[in-house]
C-alpha cells in the first residue's frame, strides 16, 4: 500500500538502529583482532558453524572439488597447467578451500606404493597426457602417484587454501553407480578393514600439514546393502579412527542414497566419544532423484518449494536448534556454459537456499577435462569451473553468479542488532545496490546495499528502507515501466510499501502497491533484460499460481537475511 511511514514505525526503526550503534566500538575491536590474528588452524565446530579453534570466529568453507580418484590416480589437469598456477587460479576465483578426492587403494595396495606417474599414464595409453605433464610439471612427472598427491596438497597449502581430503572410492574409477562395487560396506571393492586403514594412513600422512583441515569419510554411500544400523556402526568407527590419529581434523560424514539422505539421524543421532569436530555433508544436483527433466520443463516455483522442503527433511534440519551441527554441501553444480535450462533453473533455486542458510559448500568441479574418463581420453567436463585447457573460467560471469554465497553472511558472534536484508536477484546472482549518486541498480553482491524490511515472516506490507544512508530513504516505485528509485522518508509524498509474494510456499517476488489515480496496482521488481543493471516495477507475472509455465526469473527477487559485513 502507498502510504506515509508511520511515526511509530520510524521510532522503532530508529531506536533499533541507535541501539545497534552502541556496540560499534566492540565490533571495531573484534574486527581489528581478527585482521591481526587472521584465520588460524585447526578448525573446530561450534553449534551449526565451523570456527577457528583459537579465536572462535566463524570460518565459511567455500570450496571446489578437484578429482584425483580416477584410474590414473593422478590429480587431473597437471598436463594442462603448472600445479602452482592452478592453485593460484583457485584462490583468484574466490575459493578458500579445496576438496581433493582420493581412492583408498592408492594408499593401501602395494602396487601403488612405487607406481611412477609416467608408468600409470602409459599403462592407459595416455602418452599425450604424459607429454603435457613434462611441459607443465616436469618435476612431478618423475614422482610416484602418492608423491604427486602430496605435491598438489602442498601447492594448495602454499597458495593459502584449506583442504578437505575426500575418500571418493576404493578402486580408482569414475563414481558412481548402484553396482560399481564401491557403494557400501561389504561390496566387492569396499572392505571395511581396508577402508579404516586408508583413513588412518591419510590422517597420519598429512598430520603435519595444518592446511588439511578435514577428511570426508566416504563419498555417496549407496546400493542394495545400505542400512542405518551398519552406517552408524562403521561411520562411528571411521570417525574415531581419524580423530585418534589426528585430533585436529574435522570429520566430515555423508549419509545414504548418494549422499542425499541424512533423515535417519532425526531418530538415531550419531554418538561419538568426542565433540567439536563433526560436520555432515550432503549433495544436491538437478538430476538428484531423477528430477533433471522436471527442472527443464515444469513450473519453477513449485519445484523450488519442493526442493527446499526435501532438503530440509533430508539434511537441513541438522543445523537447527541448540544441538545443531554444521552442514557442508560437498557437491553441487551444473553446466558452467549456462546453456542447460534445467541446470540454470536448479542453480537459481539452490543458490538462493544456500544463501538463506549461509551454508558451507564445495562446487563440482574444478577440472575442465580429464586424462581419461569412462574410456574417453581427454574428456571435457562441462560442470568444470575451468575450461578444457584449465586457463580461464568456463563461465565468464562466474564471480557474478556465485558471488553472494562466497561471502560469509551470518556471523554467530554478532547480535541481531547488526542484522539487515540483502535484496538478491536469484536469476542472475546479483544484488540490489545503491551507488554513490543514489541510483538503484543490480550490481556485484560484494557491494550489496543493506536494507531494513519489516514484512519478512509476517505476511504484511512494509517499506524497504536503505540502512546505508542514515535511514533517510525508502525503495520506491513510481508507476509501471519506470525504474525503481529512492524516496525520501521526510518528503510529503508517501512511500511504497512492499510485500513478499509466495508461490507454493516459496518466496518468489517482491511486490509494491502503487497508486495510479484513484486505484492501487501491484507491481513487481523486474530485471530489464539479462545483461542489464536496471530494475523496473512491472506487472507481476505468474499470477495464475504455481502452474505458471512462464519464466519468472526476471522477477525473482528475494530477501536474504544477514548480519556480517
């Protein structure tokens, strides 16, 4: 509704904001201390968050997966670029962490103990890959496969990256299928004792590398043998083995059904003899549960709503309450070329959810190509963040698309007094920004504006008030086909009040009621074209409800709650 801000609302807001100023000196001390100290290692957990063990400050894991578990057992891409250049490229893309995969057999089978890289590659007919490693990483070519893994870990550590070492498979191979022998305890290539020995070897081998902050016990447990009872028994033993070998490490635990299901922990939590180190992990893709075609063809709003509910039922519940545990989305992703409709729509939903929960995560995958995958030499990875030659991002807008989730949005050490809202455009990954001249536009989320909004969670209309300019301006709509602007709160004109339009229980549009003559009209925020930065107020689409087949993404704006700066 178009109306003047009430004095009561303004007094409440001003009071809250004034109170929030009182701790600013304390905040300054906290920030100064953090800048002087930096992120120290090891890491621990506190409630739902991963934290710096020494300072207690939250550390958000924003990782990328680098495959090293395929038949060569050599980390991918060493034929394309120098390992040091790859590590620096990872940090330049905004990551602070690497999830580096490994196969159990590389550490437990004697045949890998002295296997030279060149012999491993030659045995698979990968002569071009060997030549590429000779050009780019000559010193590594003379190493064994185990030494090459060490070299990648060290290069990542030297670049300032943290590492999670992920036990992806037992027998080196592409993962995963129901009957590949690697799925669950007791399968042909999944011997319990050998798995425990592998965890112990890896935990001990990197004990003096503090940048190795965690071990992921096993990737995507699955298959006909899986059971809750066996999971509890064996996972607990794996956790204890890692902790006794290196108590500094986070122990990162996957669930069942391809790491999509941790729901059984509602009834039977995992009991360990130690605390402050347990992290759960989950995976999420457009193809999860066979939904790939749904994401391409079905109405988007109910799909997003369904994904959010299922995510919460299967894993998201773990972060809530006083007994909350950190949740690490250790795999998600999609075609980085941006041409797959289903992946694009899924990623818009997932990234909104990840921002709302401020989850730790690892995108699949770094590698733009493989030495060999499923028999195909030089196979290209379209989910790869890097291109086939490992030179540039496959998606030229990578920073824009993933920028918001690369920031820590919630700081558990700050009170609600520091809270604000981000207005996020889920379709593009950009945020509503007010520039120095007072223009409202979409921009990089690193420069995001802070907004106050009183209607979130209570289904009522409220002004959207800019917090960055002394609480003097509201977001205003002045009629259809006009860009949104800032309206002065002290002016004689009323300001636009906005509400959140839910579709199938999912927040999908931000709607302002604008007077046109004697009538009021609902208009929605809308991005004016894919490459534009201009945000208009326009007729709301998909008013017919959840079965709308129109693409609602230009109008997909949501509020993301935050308190970190």
